[in-house]
């Protein structure tokens, strides 16, 4: 099951419907130079571990700043 690029709520819905166990890890820029929208988390990475559980990494959407 490929959930890369999905918003987190939709990805979770698909995983639950398929009865896939999963964990979520959130990543963020190390500097505050980049403004992000924490209300919109997207799946950016996924892998299945040795226990058969899907590990997904999510990141917040980058905001556009207009000067």
C-alpha cells in the first residue's frame, strides 16, 4: 500500500481500513527559517519494519511567504 503524499488523516483511514498496524514519526526543519503549517501533515516516507508494522514519517506543509 502506497500512501506517500497523502494527508495524514486520509493515510490513517486507508491503513485502518486495510487493518495495517503503523507508527507515526513527525519531522520538521531544524531551523525556524522555513515557516510550516502544522495543521496539514503529509506522509513523506514509509517502510515496513521486521515486525510487519508500517513506519510512516510525516512533515508539515511549507507555507508560502510573499514579501
